[in-house]
């Protein structure tokens, strides 16, 4: 049994598990199934919007899908949540990704 099948089996028992959903989204991304990865990240953040680590990966996925406006929205929303939760490492990653995405005249 491969990793994805194992994750899907575990998700049958715990369908809202943020860790399992995150791992499955990464697995789909590794396979190149970006639409399934996107759907799984969205499902994860719907189940647990406080799972701050997912915002960076979802934003990067939107960048790969050539949706920079959506990536910016995800990064900004994630930054707000990270700051509220004092998740400074994740906030720094999101700020860096956002800075890379913004034109120099929009950096603050």
C-alpha cells in the first residue's frame, strides 16, 4: 500500500484531521495532481482554519497555478491568524512569501 492509500484509509476514520489532510495535500502535490491538492488544502482550512502551516503551502500552490492574487489573499489571511496565535515562525514564512510576490513599490 502506498502513502496516499494509507492516508486515505486513516482519513476514513478521522476525516477532519488537519495533519492527515495536510499530508494528503502534499502527497497530491508531489504526484502533480494540483487540483486534488488544492481541494485538500481548502478542505483542511475549512476543517481547521487555525492550522497556520497550511497557508504557506496553499499560497505557493496558487502561485504554481498562476493565481498570484489568490496567493496574496491566502498569505495575508494566514498572516493575520499567525499573529493572533503568536505563530511567529509561520508568520515569518508567510511574510517572506508575500514580500516575494509583491512588487517593490507595495512592500511596506
